[in-house]
C-alpha cells in the first residue's frame, strides 16, 4: 500500500495548527536564497486569472465523459463504490449544494486514497503543460472541511510507480470547490492514470466535472455551479486576518489577533486587525500558513508582507519570509524568500519572490527572524503569481565622450581650484609626482600627453576619511561605466601598511572607486571603476584612507567613461590568435580522382574551452533548467552541496545525497566537475560544532573531512578549491597554525592525485579590495608553494561590478607570471538593465577568452532566484532567456568555427578554428559524405586524419 501524503485530514485549519506535523529547525542551512531584484519597488499587482471548468470546449479536454452525462463511462472507482445522480435526484445527506447537471458520488471509502480514476495514457505527451480543474464536494459525517487531492499515477516499465501531486482544495458540505493545478511529463509513461482522492474514510467524495487541457485558460464562468474562482488570486487564505486567525498557526509559538497594541500606539496600517507571533523562544518561531496545493512548480510567485516588531527592548530586527518545503521522499528544504529591516516604530513592507523546481509534498510559508522574546506583527501577507515584467530598453547615451576626464583641474594648473578639503584638513600643491599615466589608464586611453608632475598634498588629517574632494554630479551619465585612475603616496609617520581609497559619495552612499595598500614612500597606482544606474541628487568624489596624522598625496586623478566596443574589437583579434589553431584535414580511403576538388563544409558543434556554471540540488528537479544547462555548459560546480557545512551540518550527521544526485546528472551528460570547496577559511561560514572544538579535536575533524570527502569522490572531481578565501579569513590558520593551509593541499593531493588543487578568492581582478590585490595573491601563492603545497591552479571568483577590461587584464597579466592555470570560478555581474548586464558579462568573458593564462570560466549561476546576487541572472525564473542571456549565447555561437572550400590535390583541406567537436560534409559527384572529427590543440598545425 502506498503512503499518501497530507491525506485523511479533517480540516485544513486544524492540520496547519498542529505543530508536530511541521519540523522545528535549529541551525539548518537554507538550500537556496531566493530574493527579488533589489531595485524593484513596485507593489505587487494581483490580477484575476481564470479557471477552466466544464464550460470549456470539449475538443480541448482530454478527460472523457467529464460531466458524467454518460454515467461512469470511462471512469473507474478505486477499491470503493461509485454512481452518478442527477440534480433532480435527492442530494446526499450532509450537503446543501444543488448544482445543475449530473455529478458522481464515490462512497464506501475505507482509505484516504480511494476515489475515482481515469486512464489518460494515450491523451498526454511529454513536453506539454496540462491544466487541471475539477469541481468537487464532500458529504457524510464531517465537521469543517476535508482535503480533496488531484493525483497522477505514472507507471514506467522496470521502474517504481510514481505519484505526481497536482493540486488540492479544502471541500466542505456547504459548497462546491475547485481542485486546480498543472502537470507536465518529462518522459512517456507506460500508463498514466488521473484520479481524485483525499477525504477521510467514511466521507463521500462528490465530483461535478473534471477538465484537463493543454490550451491556455480563458476567463469563463459556469453559472450552473458555485465554483467561480480566480486562479491568480492570492494564494494566502485570510491574508488580512479579516476572518480572525483561521488558516494561520504559530510556528513554535503563539499567535494572537489585535486591533491595537501598546495603549493604542500600534494600529493596523490597513484594515481593522493584525496578528502577532508572541512568546517566541527561537529566532525561527513565527506565524505560518500551509499553502500545499495552491502553488505550482516552475511558476514564480511574488510575496508581499506588511510587518513590524514589538517588545524585548529591540528597536530593529530582520524579519524574513521563508518557505518550508517537504519533498515526496520526506526531505526538508528551507528557501529564504526575502527579508526586511523591521522596526518597532513603523510598519515595513517585505517583498520577495520564489519558485519551486520540483513537485512538493507539503509547502508552508512563514515569517521568522527577530531575537527570541520579540514579537513579529503582521498586517497582511500576499502571495500571487508573479507578472512578467518587460525588460528595460537599452540605455541611450548621447555624447558619451569616451576617454574624457570629468575631474576639474586634474593637472592642478590652477592650484587647488575646483577642489575642497573634506573635513578639517589642508590642501596644497606640490611637485615631483610621475609624468606618465598609470599603466591601467594607459591601456584604456592609448597615447596621451604627459601628466603635469603636480600633486595635491593633504596635511593636518585627523580622521581617515579626510582628503581632497570634488563635486561631479552634473558630469556623470547614467549607465556609463567609468574608469578611475590616480597616483597616490603617503607621508612619513605611518605605522604599518595604509589603505588608500578613491571613493564616491552618491546621495550619502559610499561607492568604491578603487583601493591600494601603500607601505612605503613610493608612488602607487590606484585603479577601479563604477557605474551609477539611478539618478542621484549629489555625487562627490574624494580620496581617503591613511591613518590620522599621515599625509596623503594624490596626482593625476582621472575619471573617464570607457569605450567597451573599441576594446571588444581588440579582444576578438586577440582571441583568434590565442584560442584558434591551424588545422589540416588529411583524407584517406577514397577515390582520389573523385575526392580532389570536391566541395566541403565544416561546422563546429562544440568548443572544448571549459565554460561551466554553478547549480544546486533543487534545480535538477526542473527539466527546463537541466535542458539549458546540458546544452550550454561543459563544466559544473555545486553551489553549496559539497561544502562542509552542508555535508556534515552536525558532527557525525552526513549528507552526501544531494551531491551524489548532482554528480550522477553531470556524469550522465559528460559534464566535468569542480569541487567547491573542501574548507572555507572565513569564520562566519564554519558550522558551530566545528568552531566549538578544541585544537586537537579540530585537527582530527579536519583530517576526517579530507579523508571522507576525497576518498568518497576520488577521481570524480577534476578540481578542488582546497581552502576558500584565505585572503579574507583565517579560522583554521589561527587555531591550527600557519602550516595547516599547506598541509591541507598536501593531504588532498595524497588522497586524490588526479585532482588539480586551487586557491580561490574574490576582488582579485577589479582593484577594489587591497586585501586581495594581484600582488597580495601572488605573495600568498608563493608562500604556499614555499611550504610545499602542490598548487594546480589559481581561482579568481569574479563577483564583479562595472568591469573595465584593462583593469581585469592587468590582474591576469600579473598572476600569469606564476605559470599556473587561471580560472574564473564564480563569475557573475549585476545590473538592473539587462542590456548593460550583457555588456558587463561580455567584458569578462572576452577578457578571459582572449588571455593565454585563463583556462576556464565558471558562472556562479544563471537562473533567476537561484543566484547569490540580485539582477545577475541570464534566464528569468520561468525559463525565458533575457537580453544578458542572449548575449551569452551569442558569444558561445561566435566561438564556434565554420569553414568551406575544396579538397586540394594532396587530398587535404586546411582551415583555422577553435579546438572542439566538428561535423564535416563532402559533396562528391556521386554522393554526400558526412563525418565528425575532433580538434585537440596539442600543437599547431593540428593534423586530423579522416578515413572515408
């Protein structure tokens, strides 16, 4: 007997309030963090969407005898008794609805799963989405409501029978209700059976009509019944608490209804009442509602809540909307939807978005977050199908003036005119600074007149932020990318290295224009970039950073817009030189008299250059995601599922199932894998049980982690990031000594010699973090190598904003002197405008592809709601490829070679192309010959023998 999830419930309200049915978590890690675009401040619009009912056209409905006008013809009762009555017959006792037409009654039910079924095998096909709508009721001994479920039974040869949950509704004896949902098939089943089930034993199931259609739903109304529903209405029942606390429950705490609190100081923002989650003892305690059956997989939903906090002397705290999902195999997933900083003074609006990849057994949405003892107040919660927002048009920038410096009096020919001191410091002009442009600016600007040799001297500094400043508000254009360049130097008196930063105050928000660490009395180049995408009222540029009392010198500050297209032309030529090779095809086995002079066409089907992406476990349940991934990527990396906090969240409690599932998918599709990561040096990412260990136990745990992971997956991961972000953290080094880092590499190499071992860090390539400059990274790598660490590659994460090619190339050139392969390991770019996002992505992809030291590129995701940054996706939540995604695909197409011509007298054909897989067509006077071949860049020219 199969187990039916969420059945035999006597009523939705009582089930939701039953706390033992919902797991209470402690310290778990969320599987994915789904958030809406940060700059999307528009209110959620709730639109009517429609229900397909029995008035739909019969030629679109795949259900036979859908209105029971032919009795139970084509229907079968599942281990129970069924019959059809007409509206003129006496209605079963216990229900008051009297619809027109016929309806089926399923009685003598002894199990929840017993109901009415129909075989639809021959009427469904893979690749289509089917919409289901059934008008149902219940009768018999019942208080409240009973759940009615629509289910699809799928039988496959030599495989276990699957049960696909479609939808659910709470039916009562008073009214007819609609069960609604959708389903799609990824493969052809041997048998597909649709059936309705669910009420408790002894309760009769009534069915008025069933419609399953492929066609788009249209607005309709069946006046013969009381089933008139808007499908896109709010998923939340009783969203504004107008029906008290019905359908709501506390998650590990109590919930209370209020019309006011705090002696009338807190009143609803809208409506008459609000709810509070009180007596909270854990931060995950809150208010919840089960929405099982009311949300569909692969659809995006907007979430909006109006919240605030109260009590425990907490004035502000994070309130988060979270989704608890239980999979059919009883695994729990926690999906962070959105959060907001709530206060005890005013109501705040929380907005976010989520999508379910798989078919869940149960889904609960809840609010959580503030410290224990602090109440969460909720005025309303709305969940509705997200509208598709058209992309913003490409920005039109008139007279961009590429390469023109927007800084006034940069050469200081007019003294300090145009400049002012930020704070109580003193500005003067000195001489003796470099006359040449800094290298990164020189690469962008080309031939340029010498600098003046004058600099601004800043003295009497009493705060780190004090320095020279200038207003540039009216000189900036939205969506233009600006490069920042300057020479900087510090005076005497500094104790230790000093950080110098070119910063922008954009409406009082700090924007990083570049950083450099200075630890001597030489001039240092500072380089960076920025872009502004929302019209500011005030923009100030200033130079800051050294400790109070340390003089600062700034020379030749330039801020200029960059011409990306001009750079792209250069990179296309460079990529052709770096990535392509000369190929000679040598033909044999044919009649040379016929073969010579024959016309041939060559087309590349796959470039072998590694381009991959991050994925997570839930995404592989979405066949649309899998299809895009396997078509466009030849490498993969797991977002979280290989990290120690995921594989061993509690000591001795291991979870390798997620990684195993993802590994199986990749191996099936011949996708190579990077292992990310064995350890993570940043303390905030280390699970609490590891942090609590003493030195000896921590050393044992580290050894066990290495042995367990690399023994289990020996030979299966081509790369490992051994100890992530060592330039930004030192958890293991602080506790186990400096040698631990090199020893991690040594042990990993002993356990799996086939894997290349990488360092991996961020802000290496963009000039905006002095802790991870190329120079610091080189020093770090050399130090590991001196200790005997067997490094196999350099990982540059690539979480970058407004990238500028010459700055990225400068970092690659610096790191390239080490002779190790360089990979971009976590690349993503972010812009609210999809076209600008595409520009940013193209900058990095072209720079990497055209650089001889770079051997692979990994995106840190591409699907909306499953990325670490907002406005970074290439594919929208429901599978539409956006403008940035189209740019990515266009580049991949550009990096496929084609050639045509005639075979020469030596039975050869030469061309220049990228390494990878090719197809070949030869047209002779007698026949057309088709062949495939592979170009492996092991030398130049590459000779490929083709036997005809």
